[in-house]
């Protein structure tokens, strides 16, 4: 059992996909294990037709081929049911902040189904692991649980392994937060100056600025007027949706409200 104090279900999930580009690749396998407040678990698995060929290099990783998904429903056909499984849940998973959550949001957006991440607390054992013992999921399972991850890169096997890792982490680290809000802050720290979830855009003295690459420190407002091509480049690349929404609005002359005075340096 995970000694985590929470007030709503925690849905651990894992995605297998046609590739690692969250904007252009597609989900082909989705597994969700809901940990309920009464200690029970619910397992949900979805095999998805990505409506495109699965690259050989992707199949070599997860073992799912075109013939395995040819008769499966598309994500659009499954979206309402998947959203219902996630309804009222916080989110958990291994590396979900960087990959699984952004990809899931992209799929829901294409399907025309509203899926709001804001307000959901996030538990990512990878963040705990990398702060304590930087390695991958297979090594984590061996380190914390003394087991080999024989089902690596099968969505359901990865979800179950992730839950086992979190259980092992609680056994090993007595100071690991047991309150879901505190664990969310531990797994998902957010700089208050960031304007987007990944920190690509940053508030500086009430102005939105670029926080990466050769244009780091440049004001978004100035770029929209003097170098709009750079902002269009961001829109064409594999940046998270919340980043591209802010950049796209900047090209239209629309900007978010700056944070309250005193809330950032």
C-alpha cells in the first residue's frame, strides 16, 4: 500500500505511441490504473488505431505493430470514455510531466474533447527517483523493489511497475510527503515566474520574455513586432500547447495578464 493521504482517486497511466513527438505522433496503447480512496484499484486498457503506420523503430521498442491495431478504434472514438475514466482524478505516472500528459492533451484536443490538467495534482515517481537515485524505470524497479522489469514498454506493465516503485520509495524514504498536495509540489515544482508549465516563457518585471535558446531574455512583445518569424518558428516546432497558445496570441497582439506585483522577482 502507498501511504499517501489524498481526497480523490489517483490515476496512474502510461502511453505507448508511434513516436516521441507529442505534437505529431499518436497514441497506440493507453493503460490506466486508478487507486481509489478505499484502497481498491481499477484497471483500464485501450488499444488505439493511430490512423497511420507505426514506424519500425517504435514497434521495436514496444512490440506493437500495424496488424495489432488495424481493427482497434481511433482515439477520437475512445476519447469520451477515456475522459470519463480520468474524471475527478489526480494524475500519476513515470515521466508523465514531460511526455504522457502533453501527448494525452494533444489527442484530446484533436478529438474535440475537453481535458483540463489545471487543478489536478501530479505524482511522478521519476521526479522522486531522479532527485534521489537518477536512473530509468527498469533500474528503479530493481533498486527499490529488487525485481526485474520483464514487461518493460508494455503500457500496463509500465503502470504497475511505476506503482511498485512509488511503494518502494515510500518504504525507503521516511521523509517523502504523504499529503497529495505536498507530493505534487515535490514532483511538480513550478517557478512562480514561469508563464507556461515548462518554463519556456518567463515573467520579468511584468513583461513576458523568452526563457531558452539564443533569444533568452528577449521580450515577447518586442519579438512580435520586430521578429515575428522567430515566433512562427516556435509555432512550427514541438513546443507544449500552452507555450504555443501564448506565442500565437502574441502574434495577434494579445497577452496574458502579468502576475500580481510582488509575486515574481
